[in-house]
């Protein structure tokens, strides 16, 4: 895919071609501030030390309202061929993390453990067609498709349907809606309502959510005024899971602080990495396979500093030939986490992307 798509309920950014590309965020920021480009779009990797995939597009169109794809072509059959790590190994990894988190002598308080599945398609998948199917299944999600070529992944595309906005800046107003704390939904309405209330009253999940909110407050306080953070989280539902969410608003102190600057400041959040961030990142990179752009950020920033950045969860990387796709999901691990429940949570989250392809996960033993 030679381009960029971010389709949100309130607006759509579509770009094609490139005037220049950047694998370093600093170079992209300099291009914006120096007037070399009026727009930067793309993706930030999970690990800030890895190459980014940012582009100054040749053509861009930003429209109000939701994306309404002109057509919805049929998808080829897609099937899971590999799970990395296996369900049993993921449970073992989480159990080891829980043991570590219960050691009072170490500073790690939370770490996000992720796993992935590799699926293969009978015929090539078109990135925009996949994105359109995701939008049909998740009409209020932030759906994206991003060319990863600038990061040294020629022809690969990051695709997803995320419920989480990392940060948006419009004028002097900054908005966020961090998510942390999750429970799978039920097809039975009464059971589903009970699960929602269970999540809202869960000590473990509220503690996990509080780590994220406290961290955001600490980072934004020096650069923002009028920081409005509710006392407690609210419920947010997707097709597969319930989340705890907290809507946050603030005002930037310095008008020169752009949406891209804010995204870099806040990424990776404890919701996708852990607490404290540096130690959690070191733990993840030392024990997991490369996450690539899963848990990173996708978005845009213009020359005025306005922009929108979403968290690249419920996402997958599509290969250049369109025949293979690796989907990721993770969960926040704290001292009270149950390893089997954490596996079930990642399974529910994986269904967000795989369900859009009508691809079933094998039974999780």
C-alpha cells in the first residue's frame, strides 16, 4: 500500500505518494517546524529505539464525518497457521511475570505481555479492503492502514481498528482517552452486563488503570494547564471486550508543542508497555518476540501543530505480497493477575482483527 488512511468517527485522513520519508521522529519534527512539509503522517514503533514509518505525503485529503467505503469486495479465506508464543508458553510467561511482580524487592509494578498469531490467505489481501471490513465490523473504532516502507519494511502495511486515542491536539486543546483494564464480553445480555460491572468494580483492573492515569498526569502537568481528569474511569465497549476508559482534556502551555511532540512524549504508555516504562520496556524486549508497530502509534500532524494519534492495538502487519498477516494482542500484568485469564483476554482482543477477516482462532488449551 502506497499511502495512509486513518478513518475515525469524526473525520478521515487519506494520503498518497510521498515527497519525503523519515525513519527518525526528530527529522520529521524538524521538517514540519522548518516548513519543508505541511503534513506528516505514519506510524511510530512500539520500541522508540526502532525505525519509525513517517511520510510527508504528496497528496492529502482530510474530510469530516465517517469513512463510507464505496464497495466491500469479498475477502479470500484466511486461516491461522502459527501462534507465537503458544498459548501454554504465554501462560508460563505471564506466571513468571506475576512471580516477579510479587517480589517486594523489585520496582516493576506492571508489564504488558503480548502474543501474536500468523495467518495466511488463499489469495492476496488488499490493505484497504481489509480496513473496510474492519470498519464494517467496528463502526466506531479508529481504523487505519499505513505503509511501513519508510521503516525498512518495503510493501508491508500496518492495519487495525483501535478503540484508543493516544492524543489529539486541535488549537490549544489536548484530548486523550486512555484504556487499561479489560474483560471479554458475553453473548448473553445479562452475563455481559454483569461482566461490565465486574470490571468496573475490579480492584486489580482499577489499579492497572490508575497506573496509566497517574503516569499521564505526571507527564502532562509540566506542558499543559487546565488538566481535567475525572476521579474514576468509565466503561467503554467494543465488539469483543469491555474496557475501563478515562476521558482527559487539557490546554497546551506552549503553542509550539505539536500533536506529534505530544505523541512522542506519551508513547509508549503504561497501557501498552508497563510501569515504570523503562524497566517494563526492557523486560518486554528481553522476553518477547519483536512487536514491530503493534502497541505503537498511528496518526498525523500538520504545520499548525494540530493532529490525531491513536494507539496501534487491535492491529496486524500485512506482508508485501498480501498473503500473510501477523496479528497481535496483549494484556497488562500486575501482581494480582491470573495467567489463564490473561490468555483469555488476549484471545478476545485478537478476535477484533481476525473477526474482520472471518478468521477463527483455534481452541485455546
